[in-house]
C-alpha cells in the first residue's frame, strides 16, 4: 500500500452463522471523497460500517482507515471516526448538552464549552439543548447524533442512513451542512437507500447487493452505463410515428402510452433535437423528457425495485 | 495511565448524572432501611445481653440496600448495550476496562454515600457506628464488585432483558434470606445453616456487621478470604460474559 486511502477494504467477508452478510467487499476511497454505499435492506451496509468502525470483527479479509487496520490497530483508528449509527445511540436520560459534554471528554477535547455551543448552533439545537433527550422529537435526536459525530472533527464520517425519519427541511439542512464540509478534507461514508440523497451528495457510489458490490463509479457514470432516458411526445398522429422510430438506431424502444409516444434512448439531451426534426410531420403538440436517474441504475444493478422505506418490492 | 483515569472519570461522571435523575429512587433507598429499623428492629428488643436487635437488623439492612443497588448497577451496563448507547462509547478511543471500572466506581460511591447517610441516621437510635471502619469498607467494596458482576451475568444470560427484575428477585431473595441479614445464622436449622455457609453474602454481612457494630458469627479470616475470592471470581466471569455479549 503506497498511498493511504481514507477507507480501504480487501476481500472483506462477514458471516453470521448461516448468513453471508459480506461476500468479499473491495473498496478504496480517496481522502476527501463523499462516498455512498447503496443497497437494499439486508445488503450488508450496516455490517460494513460496523466493521469499519472497529465494532465488529470480519470473518476474513482486511479493512483499513488511513492505513491503520480496524482489527489490529484499533487505538490508531478510533480517534478519526465520527459515526451516526442507524439505530439511536444517545443517552436518553441526559440532556443534549450533557451528551455532547460526555462525548467531548471521551475524545479529550480542549475548549469543550465553545465547541459544544458552536455545534449546537450549527445543528439548530441551542434552544433544546437542556431538555432530556427522551423528550426530543426523533428528528431533533437525529440532529443531536450528527452534532455528536462531528464534535471531535473526525477525518472519516460514517452516516448509516442519516436522513431516515427527518422531515424535508431537516433533510435539506443536513445536506447543506454536509455540503459545507466538502473540501474541508473530511471523507464521508454514507449508506442510504434514498437515491436522491446519494445523487445529490456523493462523488462516488458503490451499489451493494447481497454482500457484493455490483457496480461502482460516479452517480453520473452509473446512469450512463445503464442508459435509458425517456422522451415523451404528444403527437397529432402517434400511430404514424412508431414505425419510423423503430428504424432509428439510437432508439432503444418505442411504444404508446395513453396516446403519448414514449421513446427510450441512451442519452436524451443529444437525441431530442434530431427526434423533433424527424417527427415534425406528425404534428408535435408537446415534448417532455426524463433523464435516467440513480434509481433506475439501482434497479438495473440490483434487479429489484425499492420503495421509500427501502423494502424490496 | 492518566488517560485511563480520565476515561474512568468521564464514565463515572455520566453515571452520576444519571443517578442524579433518580432522586425519588435514592430517597426510597435511604428511607427503607430507616423505616425497617424503626418499625421492626426497635420493637423487637434485645438479641443478646448487650445486643439490640435494631443494631443487628440495621447493619443487615444496610447490606441489603448495597447488594440490591449493586445488582441494579450491573444491569445498567446491559441496558446501555440494548439501548444502543454503549456503541457510541465503544467506538471512542477509550479502553473497555475503563467503562466497567467507571460503572462499578459510580455504584461504589453511591453505596458509600448511602451507608454514610443511613448509618448516621441509625446511629442516633442504635449502636451502629464505626467499630472497624476499614473492615466495613472492605465488605462494601467486595460486595459491590461481586454483585455488580452478578447483575451483569444475569442480564447477559437472559434472552429477554425485560424479565431481569423478576429473575433478579428470584435469584437474590434466597441469597438474602440465607445470609443472616435478618437473623443470626446460628438460629437456623441444620440444613439452612449449611446453605448459609455456601452463600457468599453471609460473609459480607458478617464482616460488615463486625465493622459497624463489632459483632460477628464467623471467623473474620474466613470472611475476608471468601469475599476476596467471590469478588475476583465474579468480576472475571462478568468480564468474560460481557466480552462475549459484545462480540455478538
Ligand atoms: N447480528 C446479526 N446476526 C445475524 N445476522 C445478521 C446480524 N446482523 C445482520 N445480519 C444479517 O446480515 C445481512 C446484512 O445485514 P445488514 O444489517 O448489514 O444490512 P443493511 O444493508 O444495513 O440493511 P438495512 O438497509 O435494512 O439497514 C442480513 O441478511 C441480516 O439478516
Ligand atoms: Mg443497515
């Protein structure tokens, strides 16, 4: 290993009795990268995060954080980690501020008071900081967990499905907050099955399915690999258009839905102009297009559809 | 080493913050022994020529408070695992030992506080005092370690942690009854007397009673050795069970 990756795994395997949760995971994440691990329920995301956070022993293979092994060099790894677990992990009997105070001491931070105030401010928690965590809404608790994970300025931030249960505003403000951290050197390791979140935040993603990476790259690259933008045309004489479209090499598919002509092409923005020229004689009334998105790519690579709760359909 | 101490202090701080939220419960722990001595101990009169039953019972009940508190303290460690909080501590750059030591120290501090408070109140109408303060302290430390460990063992061995309280009562009640907390074990029938000798708590109660009112039934050396073995063995067993639980 010449250059040290922020996160690196080689042939990482985790087996729970009969379940093979990770079947040879290979990852190499550059420092400063915002990385997304995507996958349906049970794909092995949380298992990967637990191993990387030194909480779970892999069955075989190795994993390193900035060059330090997560099993053999735990003391070197731990100070660099910031984590928001998928399940709540605050002390609900203490107040938000007390939770941060204990955390700050565990990481032996200096200037605890100012750091805590600043973090509370940034997460919009100042007003509720002295209430017992048990009395906070689940969105507030989530923000508090994030505040705690960032308090000691970790080099790698793990967020295991951080926006589940957050309202639209809280989701966006978290994204904005993370956006501000981009370029500060922080490496983000995000797991999610919200594809809009991954597309918006991540420089690179890996799609995990049944413990294996089935695709990896920038979200745009994955979309292009899959292809399949849709162009919808409302025409005066739609029947005439179909035979014409089917002869064209760049058209992957064409059909009629509710009197609208649907055309599947590899890359809509470049095909659109030619298509409009071609179909002018059939009387175009309206044109719409939808580019392929990460969700299409996800469905393509995992062979599943996913609902908003992350369950396979 | 200084890092270890400061980590232990942090865990201790958190525990004390939590205990501070349970004032009603703490008050009950103070009132119960006082009431027991007032209502049951004092009216019962004398046990021997110089020994009032109130003094005898007072020392026993103090031990009872410490023991049950310690078991509850052990349980909170597993509660932390279940509620997810412990993970946030386990990923921090601190040792696992400091977590357990911090927990036990918190309980120890609380027990000490309780003994001093209740002991001071009881001193006004019984003979409870500082006959041999170091020996009382020794009994208190050993019993706290042993029973915090027992709490951890019980909680880790249960599938459903919610049943902890029921099971704890089931396990501890015989230990209490067969320990000479309430009556001298000399008065026990033969079989129960032998059972009492197998009960490590008997030796804790005996040593503690000697430490507070200067009366004992068993050889003090036996008390000391049994308690030491009990505390060490239980702590080792609990540490192993806890490690296993963490490994999943
Ligand atoms: N402690 C465990 N014991 C046994 N099997 C487990 C354990 N934890 C996870 N698994 C199994 O490992 C597989 C991967 O689980 P994991 O929690 O890593 O998935 P995930 O991708 O995080 O899913 P989700 O999106 O639902 O959070 C699943 O089949 C799960 O049942
Ligand atoms: Mg998960």
